């Protein structure tokens, strides 16, 4: 069965003064195309505004909308056929590499989880990695399960408000869930 694009192609390639009938399109497409099936497809294309018919016994013409549809289809086909260009990944900054190394070395310790939560909440990988390392390093000097201390450490490091708020809330959720002694969470 011929596709819409093949039928529109056939209509576009003909002389503009010559309308095509389903039998003509079937011959032009070759193969075992059935003119009755093509006739049904032509009516569907006409309903969509891609082609029109002049008179009841006349053939079919392609409209401007049909030509536009054909151009778009051709562009999409070219994109699919051309190999995709993949941008090389942006190299990680020194801070990002160090953060990944620290997380790997810490494993599933409290400090490792604290780093992972910080990395997850960092919006920008370039500056976020540096802030996570600095904030976590300072907070790790005390007890990471003491939320008052974590808040104070974040304040002392001068972390951006939205960043420390999100990181703190995520960490406080973890501490409240797994460390039952911590019930009251300081506000930021």
C-alpha cells in the first residue's frame, strides 16, 4: 500500500496542468498498487486539505498545504537517514571529579550519604560540586546527625540560601527517619 508521502510525491511530480486519477497514480507508483485503495487514500488526503479535485470526473491536484507537508516529511526523512551528531560530554571540573571520588571512597557511611544528598540538590555541576565539598567538609567536622550543627555549618560556609535550604531539608528528612532521637528541626 502506498504511503501518503508517495502519493503526494506522485502528484507533485506531474505537470501542473494534468490532474491525476487513481489509475495514473497506481501506474506511476508501480508494483501492485490497487487504484481503489489509492482512491480511498486520496479522499483522506483531500479531507486533510493536502490535495483537491477539480470536478467530479477530473483528477487530483496537490495543494500548497500538501506541498508544505511533503517538504516537512522529506526533512524528517533526511534527519533519520543522516547520522546523529552527538555532542561530546562536557569534561568534569576538578571539583566534580573530587566530589565523585569522595562519594566513592565514603560509600554508604553517613558522610557519603550527606555528600550524595548534596550532589543531588546541587543545581549547577560546576559551582555545585565545589559548594557540596566545602559545605560537607565543614559540616563533617561536627556530628552530621545533629541538625543544629549542620545548619550552623551551612551558615558559616555562606552557602546560597536556596541550595542550603533544599540540601538541609533533604538531609533532615533522612536524619528524622533513621535517627529517632532527632525530632525538632531548626528552621533556616
